[in-house]
């Protein structure tokens, strides 16, 4: 709900997404005063996925003007920007793009990722570091620039340092607060990498030129943001140790909070750092709601959910990868989508896909438990799929634990909370988030339903292990937890 007449400070959250730019103007108590969005294009060709960086600014100008149109008597106290994690481009000394932006899922730099791993860095194929190496070979030297860096430079008129959240996938060492010493040997000299600051750090102010273009008042403080996944986590208020946020959109992302890093030598789970110095471990899977769109183009999800309720468990077991390759809860570049058994109808297949995503979500939590991650705090569901009451209940049943569902789950809300924290309006980021986030419902698991899914989950574990994708110790740990109460873990 958008409220029109509220006095007091408000903060802007800007989300540079894959398909659109989204802007929210939010008060400290979570009241949304205004919102705006504008679409983004892109170019996909096989493993390639690019965007024209100029579109980001044009879309922001449109979205911010919509969010601020008819703005009530509320001073804009500050703003923060999030972008897609791992999206990177090259710019010149004046901050002008010299290459296209390679998006978070661009897969053409696999050989460069292997070279980085040979040098001792723990990186995944789609991370920004290998893509930066690829860009340097194709377009020549330039300044490595993350998606929000470019937009912030246009807002402030100055080349900003990168925030450590976006820099993580470019190889930045968050524990040492430094770039790895071997980057020059890989072909990235010191002059190519930006300075790095912690999220929430003040970067500058909106310039007069940018104010004319965007409608954002000149002088508005701009603070360093975080990746879209971290922004969604902030928007779920899952920032106290042991809390977790499960973001289910096209794909599935789990992010939690911990006082110490969660160690994973495989790199499947990696750790962002919160502005207060605590840690935000998590991982991103390639399963998700995108399989529903691919398999049932044009279907009405609510109608299909209603029909699927008759199939618990479904007549088939799925591992519903949106695209080839898996990265969490296990690393298997060769993995592909599975359908075990023959669904008897479209409704049965729909049910199998919903359940397959929830099985993967459970395996993610089992893997985190295997690594020793704290799981004793609340679990929150966000992302587009959280709009489905049936799927929320099914997920809670399969996980065997309750889940909160907030009213507003957009990454832009998380950036508004970070802006409030970064401008001193809240003592800590968890405080800012908890003030802005409003929980709409808590979904309780139904134990007799949870028991129904134990056997198909175990069968999926067996299949993943037999194919060599899931390590046997992880599968054994997941099976052992089937006999445990997972309501608080």
C-alpha cells in the first residue's frame, strides 16, 4: 500500500534487477510512500548474457521519478543501490563504459575461472572475477566496475569505491579486507581494481545534474549498498545470528546470519560481511520457480496450486534445475534437470516441481547444518514464489519448520533500510530492518504432512548420490536428519 501524506524522513532503496529497475521510498516504520519501476532489456545467446549499462541509468531516471511523484512532506534522508551479484563491466578513467556488462549468470569465462582456481582462489565459474579476466582479454585494460558502481558514479558525479558485498565475487578477501596478492599475476593489475569500503559507508551526495535527471533531491546522501541477495535478506530482517532467508524466485537463494564465517572448502557456501562486521553466509541454487514458467507457459499458478494439492506426494520426483549445472547445495557443473517417474497429469507434474524445489531447499538447510552453520533462528520466505500460500505451506511442511512471510519482500526495501542505517537513523542494520519489515504471516508445518515427504526426499538423495553429484557424507547427514526435529534447525 502506498501512503500519500506522511511527515518525516524517508529513504530510497534502488534495486538494479535483471528485468527492471525498482525504486521504493520508505519511512523508518516501513510505510511505502512511493514506488516506481522501469524495464531492462538484455541479450542472451547460449551461455552469454549481456546488458547495455546505459539502460541502467535511463531506467533509474524513469523509476525514481515515478517513486517520488507527488512525494509527501518527507525529507529523503539517503539512498543505497543494490545490483545483481557477479555482474561486471569495464570503464575508463572517467567512469565511462568500455565494454558491455556481463550479467551474473553469463557463462563464457569457465576457462578463466579454472585458471583462478589453479592460482588458489575459491571462485565459481559465473563469478565476476573470471568474467573480468575475460573482458580484459576482449576489450583491453579498464577499471573493473560492478553494476551499482556505475550508477553511483552517475548519481554523485564521482568515481566511487566498490562495496565489499559486490566485490566478493570479484575475488575480494573479506576477512583480510584486501584484494588477493595474485591478481596481477592473473592479469588484473592494482590499477584495474577499485578501492573497497564496507556496505553502509557514505559515498557522496546526489549532484545537481543527477537530481535534474532522476528527481532525487540534490544533496541526498548516497551510501554503499550490497548485492541483490543481501538486499533481499535485509528486507526479510534475517540479520540476527541463526536467522535465515530463503529467496525463491526464478532460482533459489538461501542467506543467513552468523557471528563467524561458515567454512566450506568447496566454495558452495560463501560469506558476505555485514556492515557491523558479522557474517552473512549463503548460497545460490539453480533450481527454482523458473521451471514452472518453462513447463507451463501461460498457466494460472493459483489454479495449478489448487489442483496440485491432491498430489502429496506427487507421482514423480524432480530435481527442477532451471538451467544446466548446480552450485548449491552441491557443486555439479554437469547436473541437469531430473524427473523420476511418470506424472499422471499436468497437476501431478506441477506438484512434483513444487515439491522438488522444496526438497532442494531442505537439502540446502541440511548441507548448512552439515557445515556447522547456526540454524536456530527464524526462517523467512521471500521472493516472487512467496506470494503462493499453497507453496509456502508445502515448503514449511517439507522443511519441517515454521517460516515467516513479510508483507514487502523487495530488495529495494532492504536498500532503504541500509540507507537509514548508513545515515545514522538506526543504531544497527538489524534494528533498521526490523523497524521497516512487517511480517504478514507465519506458516506452521503440519507434522503428518512432513512425514509424507520423508520417503521421496530419501529417494532423491539416493539418486543424486548415485549420479555422483551429491557427496555421500552430505547425503548421509541429510538422511540422519529425517529422524530429527528440524523445527529449530
